[in-house]
C-alpha cells in the first residue's frame, strides 16, 4: 500500500494560526499566482517594512511561503506561496484570459515548457519568447517534453520582436527576463523558477514540474 504523506496535526495547527490574521491573508492574496519581492508586497498591502517582515516570518515558519534568491540580481528575494502543500482557502479571483505569453531568458526551456503546457491544458492563443533567444530548444528540454508527450523538437526560440506586443497576460518564468523589463503590454505575473539551462536533466524535470503545477492552479482562475 502506498504511503500517504499528509501534514501532521501540529503542522496543520501552525497553518491555521498563521492564517488567523487579516494582514497575512492580504499577503497570501497578493501572492496568488505571482511571486513578488518584499518591496512589492509592501506597496500592494500598505504595510511598513517592520510589520511586513513580522508577518512574512510567521508565514515562513508555518511553511506557507518561502523566499528564493533571484538568479538575476542576487540582492533580490522573491516570496513564493507554497499553495501546493496546504489547502489554504484562497479566494476565487477568476478573470478571463484569451491571450497569454510566457517569457524567459533564452526561450529554450522554461518558456517553451509553459507555452506547450498551456496550449495542451488551457488552449487559446499562447506564445513564448526570450530576451536573448538561443539557437534551438535545449536537448534536455526536448527530452523532458517527450517524457510528458510534448514535442518541443520542432519549436524555434524567438525574440520579443517575433511575438505580439499586446496580450492579456504576460508571465515571466525566469528572474533575468523579469528584471530586465518586459516591453509587452498587458497584465504581468512573475514566476521565480530556477533556470535549468546549465544544469542536468533533473534541473529540467524540476522546472517542468514547477511550471505544470503553476499552470494547473492558474487554469481554473482564468477559464
């Protein structure tokens, strides 16, 4: 019989304690679907830096959020909501999205994963592009795609000039592209996903799984 790994009573109690505060619930709402810096969270919620730090520590202690160092500007940290671990009772914030674009540094792995997954699971018009497009999709990315019945071999990395300038939603899937600025017009989200390029097959598998999980959560909010 397979072992089921579920949170202990103590872990669940810690989550409920952490969620029993309106400031922390505002932070969670701000992190739904989008990784943000503490500075962005302060601007969105109106919290002072001391108050924000206090509530983030509480959420981190309960395992609800985690901070990730930027791969672009190492001075930055992105706060990521670990919605996959607990049922957080996140409110429905659905909004229709007809056109989507995913961007990363080279358009050779993460944004290609995202485009292919979105096309298969959501449909509609979707593109991907890179700040500095590579010559081809990375072989490890193509291999990871094949393992999930996605054919990326024929996909060609593209620069920003080759995709529409206005879409409903732009999602950056690497820190470098996000921090360089996104010239397209539309609502923007950032997913702070480690760039697998330069790593081995496990790095690409991790990026694929992370993107697939995020798209699965976002799908129900935009369709």
